[in-house]
C-alpha cells in the first residue's frame, strides 16, 4: 500500500474518539466521552462500514483521538476483517503497543499497519508538542515493541513540522533510520482551533524542509513530504506530494457542521487554494496550492513559482 492515503476512492475511514491522554497543540486534550456519546460514535462506525461494503471499498483507516484507547478496539478490528475488508490501518500515539499481551491480540485480530506520530528525537522536544510528560518514552517504547514483537504489522512514522521541532528534523531522521523504519514522512499541521503559536507558515518553512530534504538525500533515505507545495522546496521531486486526498469519510463521519464544506470529506481547515503566481508555475497542474488559512493570514513572502 502507499505510505499515505492518497486515493480516497480506495480507502474508507472510521473515526473513534474515546479520549487521548496526550494534549497535542493540534488537538488539545480529548476528554473521555460519556457512554451515550461513545455509543453514538460506535453506531456511526458500523453504519459507515456497511456503506463502504456497498461501495466496494477494501481498505479501512481507523483514526480519531485516540482509537487505540477504545476498549473494544480488538473486537472491532476482528469484525472489520471478518466482514471482508482486506487491509486495516490504525492511527495512534502508539503507547499501548508496549504492552505485549495487547500487541499480540492486535496482531491476531488482523491489523495490517499502524501510523504513529513522533515529533522529536528526544523527550524534551516531543513532550513539548504533546504537552504530556513521558509521552516520548512511552511512544518510543511502543514503536520498539511493535518492531520486536509484531514484525508482520507494517509501521509508518509521521511528523508535523512545528516551531518546537523545526531545528531537530535531521536528528529525528537519524533516530528513525537507527530504528530501521523505512516508512517516514514529514507534513505540517492543519489549524482547526485558530492557535498559531506553534505553527511555521509556508513563507518561513523553506530553510527547514530544504535542510532535511538535502540530508535525506545525503544519507540515501527515501523520505516523503506531504501538504507542502513544491515552490516551498524550490523544485519538483517525486518525494513531494501536494495532491494527497483524505480517505472517504462515508455518510456518517463527515466533518462537523461548523467545519463542513461543499467538498465531501474535506473540512474547512484542510481547504487549499492557488494564488496569482501559481499560474506561471511548472507545478500548476499537479499541485493543490496553499492551505487557505495559512496564505490568507501570513501571505506568500518570498516564495517564487518554479519556472517553466
């Protein structure tokens, strides 16, 4: 499968938010829902699965805040496989993967891949992003447990470039390579809560992405970048993808009313647009442009189109 979900026609998403003990800038602390709210989530999940079956979708992404903390996650994965879905990917902070009995059950249930965020090469940086002391150690222990005790489960590590880690990207890549993980990407956060305190605008992003781009090439590591326009790098390269799409959210897990747009599956904070300079760029036909809430707030700065 691809490292990221880039073709929503092939993927269906189910969302579970039973609570998360991290307090990341992008999400905030997610409280445990009431029994009634959790039950409503479960109903939407099962309705979506039925919907996806009728659509012929074969792959399922489980995400939310944080679905691995859902008490019935093992049973849910077993059910998804039982009714005929072929591939299941779980997005999670990964802390529970350090628990070998739980991990063994997860593997036996039929989980195919996990996607785990890691925001720094050391606790001081990662924990500053999650705003949760000990989260780096717990996540790293989960990653190592997964590599050791469940080698058949694929693993993808992703990191969002923010103020707290922008100078640590090469160190983080060194850590990922040391762990012998070959599926790793960088992206940027989508701002849904109007908090830009941790955010690095596109116009200021180039020195950081160029440095890690060049370093990855130097050490011969196949690193990927998502949601960042080619002009920020100043070049076209197969490792850059700014046309990725979210998975199909089905009928029942669409964005909330305040974030819904005219485009199915796409919330307001993920909307992109092109600016005047895009017309003269080599990438005009295969680049989605800039996040609207970035470019409207911060402007284009000194970014130049890639010349024809």
